[in-house]
């Protein structure tokens, strides 16, 4: 095997978001349920670039609101979804503005 030609190919594949075998690397997607007036899981840790999707499983509407204004959903009715992609590491807190006791935390590594 000639490494002189293999190494540039691997570098290009990784830069293009491909695994060395040519498969596309899947982005991490995490689901959080709003159910029984709680977010579940209430705290999660994800990798930078992950997309978090909240799904309302209650009969009452819920919102997803970042305490620093980074993201904000409209009122989600039953089975509606809201997604946000976390591009930077950090700890992000959120609440339902309709039911402020509903809180959650996303830790991005």
C-alpha cells in the first residue's frame, strides 16, 4: 500500500465529513420529551454540532426558551417539535415560558 497517496485521500475525506471508508459521518441528534410538565432528560451532554429536538407529548402547549436568548420556540402543541443545533461548547439552560417550573440544561462539549 502506498501511503504517499493514501494520506492526502484520508485528509480530504475527513475534511469533507466522510469516514475513511467513504461513509458520511452522521451528525448527533438528541430528542428531549416535554411530558407530564417536565423535560426528559432534564440534563444532557452532547458534542459540539449536535442537534437537539424537543417534542411536546403533553396536551398543553410548551415553549423552549434559552435563558440567554440563544434560542426560542413558539408554543408547541401536542407532537410538535423544535430543534436547535449547538455549535459552541458551553452550558445552556432553558425553560418553558408558559410553565416556568419546567427547566432543562444542555452541556455541550
